[in-house]
C-alpha cells in the first residue's frame, strides 16, 4: 500500500511541474489565423497583409518599417530591430566657393536618441524570454546603445550651449 501512495504523490508532483513548465512557453506556431487585413501607410497599401491571431494583429515588420523610413535588421539571437534612418543635410556650396559641413540639429539628435531608447526597451523586454547563453549578448548591446545615447546627449549639450 505504501508503494501506491508514494507512486501517487510522485505522479502528482510530476504532473504539476510539467503543467507549470508548459505554461511558460507561449508560441504562435500552430495557431489559427482568424483574418487578414490590408495595411495602408500614408495612404499607400502594403503588398503583404496583416494577420489576426487570438484578437491580436501582426504586421509584416520589414515592409511596414521600410514604408515608415526605418532601417530594419534581423538577428536570430536578438530578434528584429527597427531604427530611424539618420540623415544629415548635404554639403552645400556657398557663392564664394567655400564648402559648409553638414549641420546636425538638436531635433535630429533627439530622434536618434528616441530610436536607441526604443531599441533598449525592446532588448530589455527580451531578456526574461531569452536563452541564458544569449543574455550577455543582449546586455552588451544594451550597454553599447546606452553609450551611444550618452554621446548623443553630449553632442546635444554642446549644440545648446
């Protein structure tokens, strides 16, 4: 009788641990697409359509980002990264044949800072969901982006003074 009791407790504990582990993993693989909808960006329709799974819309990220003028990068370990394309004013020639350097504005710096901040937020969101071996890579990318933001803040301070 004791063997049955120990076996029942062991089976119960084993089923609880599998259930808890199963709830950690959330994947859309195998889910049913409930609908497709066209997406327009600034009045221009995208080639690929958005899909709806469990009441959430999923956009074609690359095409959507490029239509918004963003740079789209994919890394299997870090995921998808959207960043604003940084543009500077072209070099212009003045009548007395002197060339001026491109002007960096506070607005352009703020836009770049916002892009990096958005990337940091995305990476920080990924840390609890990442594989243990990828966490140092993600954290180093976050530190690199924070260093870039600090440099941009320094440039912005120089422009405003």
